[in-house]
DNA sequence: GCCAACGTTGGC
DNA sequence: GCCAACGTTGGC
C-alpha cells in the first residue's frame, strides 16, 4: 500500500483538529506536483500529518485516505481563500481527497530528528529548499519513521 | 520578520 | 522557448 506525507499549517488545520472532527476534506493544494500525488492516492492509503510554518515543524500523527481524488470545490468558490479565477466547475484543475483520523503522536517528531536519520535522506521533506506539500513515503522510510515516534 | 529556494507568469 | 521578475513556502 502506498504511503504519503502531507503538510498543513497547524494554525489552519492541525492533527488535533482532525482528531476532534474524525474526518475532513484535504483541499487547497495549488501545486501541480503535489496535486498529481493526490491523484495517485487510493482509499485506505495512510499518510503522515506534518505541521509546517509553526513553532515545532514535524510529523504530528497519521491519517488515512477515505476518498480518492475529486475536483477541489474550494478552487471554484469565490469566498474561499483557495479560490482560483482560472478554475471552472466544468474544468477544475485542482483536486482534493477526504481523510480520516488515525493517530496523534504523543510528541511531534521534529524536523531536526527526521533530518538526523540517514535512512530518510531521500525524503523530499528533508531536502534543502524542498517545498513539496504532498509527497510519497517509501515503505522502508515509513517504518523507520514509525519506529522514531 | 528575514530570506533562501522554489514555482509561476508574462514579455520578448 | 528563454529568462527576469514576482509571489509563495517554510525554516529559522
């Protein structure tokens, strides 16, 4: 089963928000490479929930894909912060998935911790300058990260 | 708040 | 198709 990592700013949407809600739509992705990964996801895939742009950037928990990619409604909603003028209902280039809560880590697995592990050096997350917000995680990497929690 | 790195836009 | 300018991401 493919595994993933997705970034969210916890001020916007955190692992606690997902825990409280139980499920959510994962929308607002506006990068083609990240969108293509969204489209490669299947129901049942697991992902690491990463907190970015915050006091302690790192992996905060685990979620599950509960619905495969579909057109992102926020792209055609003028009231949404993610509205895209160029998107139309009949031609919407952006995708969203639905996700469910799986687990919240007791403590965030911090970016420096992740960077310190040699087995994770190929993960785009830890590479210099990488801004990719949705990325695949290899099975070996997945288990390494799980063991670090 | 700063700024390096990246992706996108648009003139040519 | 090139590439400079711009806007955004995201760690620090």
